[in-house]
């Protein structure tokens, strides 16, 4: 009988640049703020997570108001190696 896989989890906080609400950036991973997060491209960052076998499992978005992007949390999991 095989054992169940063991999972590890990752939470990414995505926030808009303060002056440009059209551009989103990964700001923190598991509660730790990323250095130079305003310069990180979200699509490149997500591609790197995928290359490291992280699978997105869900999101939570918190809107500021209807005209501006708010904060989002992205949730990922992968099998422990």
C-alpha cells in the first residue's frame, strides 16, 4: 500500500504598485516581503513557480474600490521532494 503524498504550501501576496494600479507585482511569499518587489514582473515570477513544480490552487482578492486593483493572495502547493 502506497503512502499519501506530503504537500508543501506557498502563499504569494500580490499588490499593485502604489502609483500604477494597472501593474501588479508579487510583494511577499509566505509573509516575507520580497526585495525590490516593485521591479518584479508577476508573469515571470509565476513562470518560475511553475518551473519549480508549484501548482496554483486558489486565490483571494481584496478590492480597494471599483476603480483600482486591490490586494490578492495566490495559494500554491507541490509534492514535497
